[in-house]
């Protein structure tokens, strides 16, 4: 009986040492990845091991004591609500950034604050028309008005061409870059889903793969509004 109690305590203490060793490894892993992009802090999942009830079937008066601690694995400390909020706001940021880029290009064309553009030319035409009204029939004034009006029309045409070019550039960016980027991210996420599935089937940890997938989902949310759902699938 003494022999059983002694080694039972040893095994209980050993379970604590092994679990503490796992927790230390997880802590070191978290510290070494503190600057790793997309890394999610991890923790060891532990539970208290209860005593066996086999020796109590015959009404033993022995006191029941637990058998130590054990670990079921390692999980991530990640908040699903914060993921949703971040991706929702990231979609708004991406939309606003695209609009801002187009507005900056338009501002460079229609800049009336630092250069003399459309407003100055229209003022010049109005001034020359006023002069012509005061001296109707004057050939010089008429020629000046025609020249000023021609310059204004050319300026309108020039602005129209530049705005059309900006539209083509923005549309080309969305078609050639944004759409291709979205398709690439979706393909990579699909591949990661399969890798995570195969990793879980084999019993290996897929936490780092899940970090990669979450990073891609965060990037994807910058281009389109997304809704992420996790569903259980049979693994055989």
C-alpha cells in the first residue's frame, strides 16, 4: 500500500512537470514570435486528472485524490468578434483609400488653389466680354474675345482628356491588380484550408497554418466585404 501511494505521488508530480514543460515551451514560442506578422498568441490547454473510481467499487474508505494534470493540446488566444470588426472596418478603409487615390488624381488636374486654371480663364473671358459690351463692334475686342473663348474650350477639352485617362487608369487598376489579387488570395486560402484539414487528420498542429489563413483573410477584407464562417467537415 505504501509502495502504491509513493509511486502514485511520483506519477502525479511527473504529470505536473511535463505539463509545466509544455507551458514553458508555449511561452517561449510566443515570445520568439512577438514580432512575427500575423502570429496569434497560443496557450496550453490543461485539465485536472481525476482519481480512478475502480478501487471504490467495494466501498473502500480510502480518501479519493486526483491524479495530477494533463494537457489536451495547444490553442490560439484569438477573439472572433475582433476579427469581424477589424475586417469590416478594413473593407471601409480599402474603399475610402481607392476613392482617395482617384480624388488625388482629379485634384492634380483641377487644381485651382496653386495654379491659374479654369477659374482664371473664365474670369478673363468675362472681363473681355465686358470690354466688348462697352465698345461693341470693335474688331480688336472681338478678336480678343474669340481667342479667349477658344483657349477656354481647349482647356475644357484638355481637362476632359485627362479625366478620361484617370478613369481608364483607375478601372485598369481594379481589373488588372485588385481582381487578380482577390482571385490569388481566394486560391491560396482554399489551398490552406486543405492543408489545415490534412494536418488535423494526421494529428499535427495547424495553428501556424491558421495564422497564415487569417493574415490572408485580413488582406482580402481590404478589397471586398467578406463574411467568414467555419463549418465542420467529415474527415473519415
